[in-house]
């Protein structure tokens, strides 16, 4: 891990849940200063964030007064990623300062708080401050990261929440290794799970499409 990317406080792996590339080589990677970190909040003193996934740029959000579901547009940084070893922009970590959506104009379509005889008027999204319910124990460049329970208020009156975190689901080799083939045969009789284990244990991870 490039120590210059984090302050001394942010670089404490046990407290911040940030993987050190020297001790977790299979879980993190660096690409020209870009870093990948653990993809969900640790159970160690995480409270309401326990087990919740961090949000990435291609995640989607929703407004309780809107009709459309925009993706995020990360503007607070361009170097830290969740669950992606290639450093693809889709997996940029979303932080409390990322208040822009894609599309930027009328991101939630029309607004239920603006009814007219001809229908609802267009969304005029304007954030009322930063995201709340962020995970303060993991920060990117001093900014707390969003999880599935984070919220943002609009000055018009809508509440914006996370619809999809945007990450890929992956099964690590340890999950495959510790799975009972006989039990899996009961649930998936047409799958040769022993053969599956042989194939997967020779790779770093298995991506579920």
C-alpha cells in the first residue's frame, strides 16, 4: 500500500478495515497509485453498517419523491476502488462528498413534490449538505465512505437512499474449499461440485455473474 495515500490515522488496518497489500496479497492490488480495499464493512465495532457493502460509482440510488434511478459520479477522488483489481472507474469508492449523479440534469426524473394539472414538474435536485450515515471508520482522502444504508437529503424535501451498491459478488477460495460437496449436491444435483472445487481452487476468486 502506498503510505502517501493515507494519513497516519487512516492507515491503521485493524481500525480502518483497510487491507495491507503486504499481508493480504490476494485481497488488494495497486495500479499506478490506485488501490482496492475490503468491499464491505467489518463486524468489528461497525454497528448498523455491519455486513453492508460499500458503494461504487456504478451503484444506483433512489429518491422517495422521484421516478428515476441514477448512478453516481465520483468527483472527490480518482484512485481508490472497491472489489476491482483493474482500477476500473465503475468501481471507484463513493464518499460523503460525492453529490453528483449520472445524469446530472434531472437525475430523478420528475418530482412528486411538484404536482401540476399537467403532471409533475422536473426534478431540481439540490443536496442539503453531505451524505449521512456514512462509514466513518474507512475514509478515502479524509472522506467517509458510503454503504448501503447511507442517506442524502434534497433541499426540495426528498430523501435519497442507496438502491444498488454496484459491486460484483465474489466467492473466495476459502468459501469453496470449506463447502460440503454432499450438501451442495442436495441443493444443486446437476452440478458436480467436487469438479467445481478442483477448478476454482486453482484461481484467486470466482465471480458470480
